[in-house]
C-alpha cells in the first residue's frame, strides 16, 4: 500500500523536486512545523483543558474561559495534524523514501486515530455531560500527548536516518 501511495503522489512530488527547494526545507520542514503544532498548540491546549478541569470547583468563571480556549485550539490542532501528516508523507515521496516503512508513520497514524476518538467523546457532549467521559477525555488526551512525544522521537530518528 505504501508503494501505491508513493506512486499516487509521485507526480506532485516531482513538481516539488523541479523547484530545487533547499534540502534543509524538504528534509526538515515537516518536523519543524509539526513540532510547533504538536508542542505549542497541543501543549497549550492541554494546559488550558486541565486548567479548566481543575478550576471548575474553585473558580467557575475562569474554568469556563479555559475550557473555551481548549475548545477553540484543539480542533485547529487536529486539522493541522491531519494536514501535516499529508505533508510528511509527501516529503518522504519527494525524498524517494519508503512511506509506510517506519515507526514514525505508525505512531502518527495512531495519534490521528486517537485524536479522532477523543474528539468524538467531546462532540457527543461527553455522553450527556457524564463526569466519567470528561475524565476519560482528559486522561486519554494526556496519553495522546505522551504518544506525540514518542512520535516526535521516531520522526527525529527517521530524519537522521535519511
């Protein structure tokens, strides 16, 4: 399947190769921009999400504000992660490297699937505002952030091996 995906993207990849972009950009552009998405947007989103959760009892107004920030940034982060995954795959095709042959591809796929599951939990209104589902959402989201760190490390390993 990876070979089929590479063949599908090859016409676009060859157009990018024809631009003679600096190797630094084609090789490290995806990791640079995705690290911003993952660590800045994801880190901030997790921070305000947990802040809202913790402040619910002591400062309900601040909790609502933090949860609102979380609600604004995390869908954008998810969209950027999906777009970034596409860019990462294209980057590998541009560099003529196997697309699905690394743990980085696997961890990235799992991150996107887990983010989609966690999004569904929130989109259901936490099953009618069930505290258990809010708890699952918070802890599962934090687990996803840890997986993102593993994903970034796998990406660094991949980038250094190419």
